C-alpha cells in the first residue's frame, strides 16, 4: 500500500474536473439541440414569459434590496444620531463646568 504523491492527486483531481466538464458539455448540447415544435399560441406565450419574467423578478429584487438598504440605513442613522447626541451632551457638560464661577 502506497500513498499517492501530490502530483498524482492533482492529476486525479484535474481528470475528475475534466470528466465533469465534458459530461456537462454533452448534456448542454443534448438539451440545446432538442427541438420541441410549438404552435403559434404557445410560441406567443413563451415569448411573453421570456420578456416579462426577467422584468418582474428584477423589479421584485430591486424592491427587496431597496427595503433592505433602507432598513439598515435607518438603523445606522439612528446609531449616528444617538452618538451625536451623546457627544453634544458631553460637550455641554464641559462648557457648563468651565462657565461655573467657582471653578
């Protein structure tokens, strides 16, 4: 029993990826070369889907990302506002201490 060397393991790994890639290419060619005849109504429907689905999903994705960004921006703004108020209060304390006549 012997352990495969690093070069043999790399060769095996690349041959595995090459086989997967070749199988994928065969499958793609098989799928893309398959023709299913569609009638005029079905062709119109498929065209409608090809046009509208990316637009609808893109619009929905845009709405989701805008809402997500707005929610997180709101949290960040509130955090900055709280931080700013705390800083302002510290400054006011220092100013008031300096304005007191006894100190």
